[in-house]
C-alpha cells in the first residue's frame, strides 16, 4: 500500500509514517508511477513500526 494509505489506516499523519521510514522502523520501496515517485510499504511491516 502507499504511504498515504498506510498513514490513513493507522490514523497517523503522513509525515509521521515517513519519519518511521527514514528511521528504519518501516521498510518500504520507492516506485515510479508516471512522473511521480511514491513509497510502497506493507501493512505487516507497519504493525511492527508502531
């Protein structure tokens, strides 16, 4: 799921979830979608990041 979808599901701000990515509490990957780059993370990883 996208970082935005994850943050909505967990009830946290998108920047909070992004901070978790930067600190290594979440694992994700950047993908190119058209001209944009978005983060994809797995929900199972998110449950360990909180």
